[in-house]
C-alpha cells in the first residue's frame, strides 16, 4: 500500500495564509518560514519524502500553545507538534501543510518531587537534559529510546527502548499530562497520585496519540532511584534462536534484567566496523542488571549459567562504569554503524513486536526473507519485550529498490501481526504504518476514528497520521 | 452534593417492556426478573440505596453479549455489566432501570501462554479461581483488591489493592481486551505483544470506564512467576506519621516491597476483636516481601532497621506460609472486623489517594476530622501508593447521621484533591463520587463526556455513572 493512498490531506490555502499572518504578527522572530527550517521540521529519520509545514512557531508556555491552536482552529489549519524530529515514521510531516509547533523553548523542569519519585516538566526537554538535571537527586528517568528525544515526543509516540523490559514504556511512566485540545482548551488529565480510578484514562489516551488528539504542554513522570550498582556485558550465541530461548528463560526465572538486547550477526559486523570493538560476528545479547552490589553480581552469574545451557557464552561482564558505557555506546550507535554496511545508503528503520514465545521464529523467518529479497538489513532487538528493529539499507534514488524494501516491510508487519504481535512496538504509526493498523486491529480502528472525530472535528491536529481514512 | 442531583436517568418504559420480552424469549431460564435477584444485582457493598434493574441476563459468549446489547440499543434500554457485585460506589445500580448483564457464566480460561507470562480469560472468572487454575504453571495474577472480585469487574473499575505497590494496578496488567461496544460490535483492543505503539490506547480507555463505554467480554492479563520465597510481618509505630515516614524511606531505598499496609489504631482494635490476634492498639504496618530466600530475609531486615529509625518496631516477621496467611486474613477481614466496632451499623467504605509525601498529613487531618465529627471510622491504607480507606460506621436509618457522614466524605475528597491527589485511588466513581470528578479534573471531564457521547450516543451503557451531567 503506497503512502499516498492513506495519508492525503487537502491544503486549505486561504486559512494557511491567514494564520501565517496572525502568527507572524503575534510571535515575531519566534515564527519562521524559511525553507530549510521548514524542511527540517518535516524531516524524519526515514526514507519517507519530506512534506514541509508552511511555518514553524516556537511557543514558550501552555497559554501560547492555546493561542496558536485557537488561531489554527478558527481558520481550519493543521498544527503539528514537533519535539526533536527523531521519529521514524513520518510523524512530523505536513501532508496538508500548516504550522509546525516546535516545543524546544518549552524545556523547563517545573517541579521535582523527590519523596514522591516524580517530576513535572515541559515537553521540549530531552531525556538526557532531564537526567542531567536530576543527577544530584539520586533519581533518574529510565526510558531510553536511543535518540536524545524530547519527553513530549516520547510520550506522544508511546516510546520505550532498551530498558523497557524492566521499567516499562511511556505508557507506564507518565502519571499525568497537560494538553491543549483541538478547541484550544487546556486540560490536565490527572493529579499526582500514583494511582487513580477517577474517570476515563485520558493520560493513556493521549500517550501514543502522536499529536492527533491534543498537544502535550506538560508531563508528570515517574522517576526511579539510581541503582546502587550496575553490571553488564555481551554474550555470544550460536543462533538467534538460542539467544531468544536464553532470554525467555531469563525472564521466566524472574531475573529483573534491566536491558537485554539482541544484535544479529550482520549488525555485529557493523558494530565492529564502526566501534572498533573485538566482538564475534555471531548473534549476541547485550545485557545489563541494576541492583545492589551483591544482587547485580548474582544476576550476572545466573544469566551466564542460563546462556551456557543454551549453547551461548562466554558471558563476559563488568561492573566498571567506563567499560559498560563503551559497550552501550556501541549498541546505541547501531543505526549509524549499520550505514557502514552500505556507504551512501539510507536506512529504513522499522520495528515490530511479538509475544516472546514467537520471537525466535519471527526473526528467523525475517532473516530468511531478507536473504531472499537480496536486501542488506541488520537486526537489533529489545528481545525481553519481543520487540525488534530491522534497518533496511537502500538506495533511495532507486524506485525499484524502495518498492522491494516496502514489500519486505509489509511482509514483516503481516508476519508479526500473524503471530499475535503488533506492526509497531515503539516507533508509532505516523504515516509509514497507517496501512497496517486495520490489519492489526480491525474494527477497533473505527472506534479510534470516532474518538478522533469527536475530539478534533475539524481534523486540524496532525492530520493524515495514525488513522487511515474509512473505506 | 446529593446523589439525586448527579445520577438521574429517565426510565424508557416502552423500550424496557419490549426488551424484557425479547430476552425472555431468547434466553429462557437464563433471563430472570425475580425481585430478590434483581435487587441483588443492584446491590453494592455500600449505603447507597438499591436501584434494581428490570431483569438479569446470563450470557455465555461474546456473541450473546452482542445480541443483548443490540436489543438494548435498538430499544434504547440501559445495560449494566455485573461481575460479583463487590463494587463500593453504586456501580451496578440501575437508576433508569434496564438490564443487568451478569457475566458469571463467562468464567472460562481461554488460553494460558506460560512462556509469554500471559493468560486470556473471560470476564466472569474471579481472581481466586484464576489463581487456583494457574497454580500448576508456577505463575499467578497478582492484583488483589481484597474481595474475590471478577476480573472483568476489576478491569472495569481499574482495581488494585494490597500489592499494587509492587505489581501495579489493572491499568498496568491488562495487555488487551475484547469489548462489546454500544452498537453491538465487538472489538479487540490489542494483540498479545507486551508493548505496542499502534494507535490509540483503547485498552486503557476501557479499563476504568466502569461499563460506560463498552462491556468487557475477554481479557488478556500479564502474569508473574510465583516468588521463590515470601516473608512478612507486622510492625507497630508510635504514630501514623512515623509509619508513613518509614514507608517513604522504604520506597525511596528501592526495597521492592510487595505489600505495605497501614492499619490505624482504631482499626487495629477492630482486628483484635475480630481475629483474636495479639496486636498492639497502635498504628501498624503489615508488610510483605517477595523474592529469593536470601532476598526476602535481607529486605525484611532492612525494613526492620528503617522502622527502628522512625521509632517503630519491633518488626516481627516470618517466612512461614501459615503464619503469613493468618496475618493477611486478618488484614483482608478489615471490613468485617470494623463492623464489630458498632454492631448493627453499616459501613460506608470510601477511598482517596494522595502523593505519598502528603499522606501523613492527609491521614492526620482526616483522623482529627473524624474525631470532631463524632464518627466511628477506622482507617486502612495501601500506603506505598498513598492510598487509604476510611470505613464510616453509621446507622443508615438516621438521615442526620448519613448527612454527617456524607459531609465528612466530601471534606475527605476535597482534602485529597487539594493535596494533588484523587477522590478515588481504586474504588472508582460509580454514583458515589460523581460529585467530585469535576472538582478534581475540571475541563478534562468535558472531554470524557465528548468521548462517552461519541461512543455511546444513546447513553445505554451503565447510564448515570461516572460522568455528572454538564452544567
């Protein structure tokens, strides 16, 4: 299914012209229409063609976001929230033009409640900046999608990453949020109580809604105590299946593993090329444990024994921070490392997630599919959650190759869905996965449409994303 | 605010008569209209007056639920899902009459996926029956609200209970669900993948919606491995404040406490009366730890040291199952035990939840308020989450006393909301808390109404609950 089939949005030229004038007058230098800035705000780390917004505005408060949304609502103009632009499925493109609402100036920490293990922030702060700010409190925010994304963007895409296996995803870690709705009203979805049964869970409805139901202007997040000790290491396996079986055994034994990342043989080659590390070119698990000194040593030893049972090892681990940092830097550089496998190529990064019992089968079939398709496509996975990524390296100037890659991604999505999994574990739908949402969830998508239409009747909030038109 | 102000629903006599006829013909003995059965289905463990439905139907499948909802939709008749009737805020009352849809015959386990640590069930199975079924797998479902509630009801009210501090609430433990929507269509909200960023989170929207947005007909739940070892015990404290401070320190140190329950002095007296246990009549924490043999011993020792620092102790703990069972039986009997404090009285059980940093202050003010109001009202709390219950013992034949109790509950709710907390941590809104939802969440409630109207335009699903009429 081509993107053009699902993601079309008509331009409202007159409305856009009016809003450009209003915002220029109101925001002065904080409203920009230069082409490169506009294109950068439609930019996504993907092969999906750029669809630039007509202007970019930099609000500094919830009240200013309300003003912008009210102007866009009055003139029926799209408004697209923008964090750091690290989304992967065309989330920030502007298929019908309109205004990109850049939250980078809303990056303050509003309140740290150390006793309650929570923090209230503006959406534009990045996770690295938040953790730097928190360092002296002994607390940290655990979710780590790899990119130094904004917390607002992470909430909007229901992001997760390497340590979701222990700490959960943005779904579990947002206590409350403030959002500006399509009519310009701002609401706060919950108080700071750790749990509540008061009414519908608007927090979770907005988390993962990709800016299509409201624009997040503040977030209250759960924090964790910085672990006393961390241990970690890399363990080679004879096959992806052996690595997956060891992962299942680790989870079933209740070892509270903090990260457990599969890197397949091809991706290991790329990491070696890029990071100059002395790894085997065989599937590996990158593993990390958080706890007390004795606890993390015990966990690492137990994991090593499990690995041996499944033919893996040796599991070399360390509790020394610098060595661990080097290891995870290598893992986090997987995207850039993979580009060395085909210089000049662009990467189509896609993700699926399946029940962990089906993971080995899903990855094995996918590796066979990659080989048969003649594609170069390494795999990394947050395997404790059954989630994995395929980076398809392609020449984006070759339409035949793009088509081959898109067909492969289509088979991958349908394979995951067929195994009772999802077409996206953490990247979101954006534009890229719109064709698969109904294949996954059927009539449920109709009720999503009903909610979208009720909350945003003019379809001004990030139109042309998430929900394909009804047929 | 009196209930009659917020929870009024007009009766549609003609529609009800028609649907009674249709269901009688279709379901035969599985449709009942006897008065005592009807009253039992409007019954709630509360002082709220009984509003019986006009008939009770016992479907056995999603398809049958669809038939019932379609009939009710066609004739604009209320349909109220019923689990075990243990809700506390009038959730299953029928203010506009209509049909109680009793899920007790939908109590099968549909699939256990041990490798994936999940189970798919029908909504009518109770948590005790589910755990009995799972025993041989080495897995269990942790959420424990005290009552042996149905899992469907627990999901619908976003229930939690004593061990939410470790395992989360129904919000975190429902992976996916099937629901029959107001037009009779059945949807499944998610696949079995442990995480997903595919579209709006309809799972979490339905969890806690109290049967007002859809009727849950299947649930996929996360399971946990049965811990290798469990230790627990009771620790007295000189004051509620000392107990709360010890709780905060325990959480902040990252001790993965499985339960940490405050029982105030008055409730301790009641437990002693009822369970014949040799406890001090002073605030106590009931604590439990899950882990390895060495782990639970270490956790218990560390907790004991923390308790001593705050003037508490001695902390007597045991890893012997029978002793622990006796202890938790006593805690779980708190409701019945409290009735011994005033024989013949009925208990109004209410709950609020605040950020843990405000908990001691909130409970202290509440105890003072109880004393000043001349009420008898013991307190128990899931203090690791900042959640506590007050059981107001009252003569329900004395309108003046009911008024006094309602006013007290009003002050309690507003106190919690004023401390950035919620008017209900786990009981839900039902009828009893409708007057407080907007005090807590303001305009957010308007968007809940928008969603309700969009998904249930005829207002047939559990009408007169959760959302007060707009003003």
